[in-house]
C-alpha cells in the first residue's frame, strides 16, 4: 500500500514556465534588484567628524609603534604586517597563550575600528565624563589602543585592565609587549590613560600556561613599564578580584572586552557562545564559572565583545583588506544607509502579480488545448 502511494504521488507544480516566461522573469528580477540597490542612499553619520578624529589618532599611534619597534631593533615583518603598523607579533614566543588567526590580526589594525567604537558609543547615548571599562587581552593590541583612543576622543573615562599573554601574531614579543606599546603611546601623549589593573593572562589569568621563560618575560615587562601585577591563585579568584576592582573605582556605563582572556569569557559552553559586537540583550548562561562578560551582563551593563574580527568588520562596514587602507572617513562605517521602505514591498508585489498572470495564462491555455468530450453510441444505437 505504501509503495503504491509513493508511486502515484508524482509532484505536479502549480505553475509551469515556458522558456520565454523564465527569461522575462529573470530580466524583471534583475531590474528590480538593481532598482533596490541603486535606491540605497548613504548619509554621513551624525558623529562622522568625531569618528574621523579617532581614526586619525589611531593612524598616528600605528606610525609611532612602527617607529618604536624600529628604534628597539624589532622590525615589523612585511609578510605578517603588510600595513607596517608594528602591532602584529610573531607566531610563537614564551608568552604566547593560544594559536591565533593571522588574517584576524591583520584586519584588526584597521584604524576604522576606532570609528566603530564611537558609533557604538553614540548608539548607547554615552555622555562625556562617564566611565567605560576596557578589558584587554594582548592578542589584539591595535583594537585595545583604538578603544582607548575612541573613549578619549568621545570624552569618556577609560578604566583599563590588561594582561601580557597573547595569542599568535598578537603582542607576543617579550621585548615588545602590549604594556610596552601602551606605555610608549602614553609617554608620547597619544594616550591620556593607561592600565590601572595588570595581570599575566593565559590559563587562569596567572601565566600558568606560559612557556619556559614566559613568566619572567611578562614580569620584566611590567617592571620596566611600572605596572603592578595581580597574580590570582585560580580563575575564580581572578574573576572576583577584577569584579571587586571595577566596582571599587567608580560607576561605569559600558564594558569593552577585547580578545579571549579567560577571566572575561569564563569556562564551559557559555564561553563559546558569546556573540561578537555590541551586546544589549541578556545572555543565557548556567555555567558554574562565568566570566566578567556574563556577570556584568546580568547586571544590565552593555557589553562590546571584540572577537571574530573579520566577520565583525564586514558586518559593520569596515574593510577586511589586509594590504590596503583607504584612509579615515571613507568606509561604510562612517555612513548611515537607507532606502525607501516601500520599494522592497513593491518589488515583491510586482513579482507576485507576474507569477499570478503566468499561472492564469497557462491555465487558460491548457483548457483551450484539451480535446472536447465526444458522445459514444449506446447499445440501442442512439447517441448518448
């Protein structure tokens, strides 16, 4: 019975197209697509000038870090750092914590990320003088410096917590750590704030996963930059110490996390499901070891989570080119895109009308082509 059912269940589409009808439908669809694309208008963002100012400062920071590395005889590798920013490290060192993605690190040096931070600040309606906590992993030093610059450009007070450990191609050069970069820019006057809370990073945020010589290298960096280092016994203590420190300083309106520091992400499945970018909704997490992101999210603090950098850049109108930068003010991040709300609806209606006309035309054609029923003689010779 089942085999007979499937044998007779032949798919019969309700609408059949001739070749000419398909060609015309394709042409109509392409025209409507171009109409929708060409109708998009770009207007400068309300904070475009501030965004450009932040990006320009970031350009200067990159030039300074590149020159600083030259002075320290730690030249930037053009194969790894095609824009010669100085913010790209090596594949492995004693303070390398995890394997990192080179493409993501190369995209992260785009100065337009400073503009993106400004755009998010504007969306959150942050006011001058308000505090933003910046939690820094050395894995993305350029994004961290851009966040500080954006805060200072917007008149916010950044409270910075940073660590020395970095993933591959981050600030993982023992003689040129994130702390060296940050302090150098601070001394040059390009930054007005620097780290207030320093930790080692890596496993448990205490450097326990560093390779041989890594602990010494990190502590030496902290010493030459005059940073006091907090070394927790375990991850739970690392998280709690940072929560206590943040809450003891002043009220804050935003938490920015850059990179994958374990104290920020916590452990367990929840750490892998945190969305990148601006987080305003409550995160669902039942982990026994939540990180700073989940803890502060439950307190209704807006979060900016900087991870999955290539996707984040593409979504927010920042170029993912790794060998060319067109300059501040030109990328889509500086503009608001809009188009008439009625146009997509009209396009859909036109396509539905066309499909309906095809169905009606084909139905009438089928009826005209069907042969008329003929009468058959009955047994008595009459026509029935």
